[in-house]
C-alpha cells in the first residue's frame, strides 16, 4: 500500500470546507475504498464527562455497538490504556465485541484531544483477513490520529 499517496489525498479532503462530521465521514469512505484490507473504517468519540464511547462517522456495515464503556471490548481497552491495540485474530480475544462474523482482525488507535490531553476518541478498523494490520498500518494510522484530532474532539458531547 502506498500510504504517502493516500496521505496527500486525505490532506486535500481534510483541508476542505464542511463540518468536522462531514470531513471525517468522507475520510472513512476514502480509506475503506482505497485500502483493500480495511473492511470497516470508523470513529468512536469519547464523552467529555463520562467514560463512554459513542459511535461516530463510519463506512461499512451498521454495528450494534453504538455505545461502548471504557474498558469494554477492544475499543474500550484502547481508550482506557491510551495505546493502539491490534488483534490479529479476534476469535482469540476474550474481550472482543463482535460486529460481523466476517471480521477476523482489528486495530484501534486512540485519538488524543489537543486541548485537554485526554482521549477524544479513536479510529477503529475491522478486516476480513487475519492479521491484516502491519507496523506500516499502525504508523500510518497513528499519524492520521494526530491529523484528525481537532475534528474528532469537535464531535465530543
Ligand atoms: N469490535 C469492537 C466493537 C466495535 S466494532 O468493531 C465496530 C470491540 O471489540 O470493541
């Protein structure tokens, strides 16, 4: 995957006008469409006063997990630990919250709030392939987390 080409594409998109929600939605569609192993691409947004994650913009199948407490599932684990979490085989993760039987691996990257320094939300990606997320994906997505931080923070309730 040529991540540098993708980065220039989404930089144009994120510099555009529109609301933070519209920009993040367009980013989800772009990355789901352009990266073959990204089968579900979305954001969860952390509430300001409660340790809860609300489902934000996403591209892919609808999920029943629209509200996840910190500490629950892979998403809640990443929010609590403030660290990227990669699960190569979700069937071996006892805390995994299933969205679709097709999903085999997942990466969750925390997005830090530039103003408060706490977790503003996270990037969550599911793949239908086992071990779909390489160190290059992690580096790419951790850079992306910095770039989208202000837009994710703007969606916090
Ligand atoms: N699998 C996640 C739940 C969210 S869905 O992947 C969209 C988890 O275990 O937290």
